C-alpha cells in the first residue's frame, strides 16, 4: 500500500486534532479546500470522527490521530550532525 493524496489529506486532518484535550473538536467549513472537506468526510465514513464536517474523534479516531501525530514527530526528527 502506498500513500495516496487522499490518505495524506486524511493524515493532515488527523494531525490537526489537539490530543491534549479530547473535548476540542474540529469544524471543517464549506469554504475549506475541497480536499479537506472530502478527507473529513472519508474519516467520518470510516468512523474516525463523529460528524461529516469534523466534530470530535471517536475512540478509533483518537488511536489513529495519536499514531498519525507520532509518525509526524518521528519523521520530522533531524539528528544533529557533527
């Protein structure tokens, strides 16, 4: 499986959630980029968020967001060079 533009858009949405406060959701407005609107709809269809325009993470969505944000942290790490 490779990363498609659709999967990347979904990962970008998951990265926006504040994991320190699960009572804080997202609202993707109708004026947002079409790719973001479609991505959040796919996340809703997959059961990762509780509303078609964002809302709150479900239990599965919280797991996915934690993994997505951890992966970003790992990949963004740049070791010091001597």
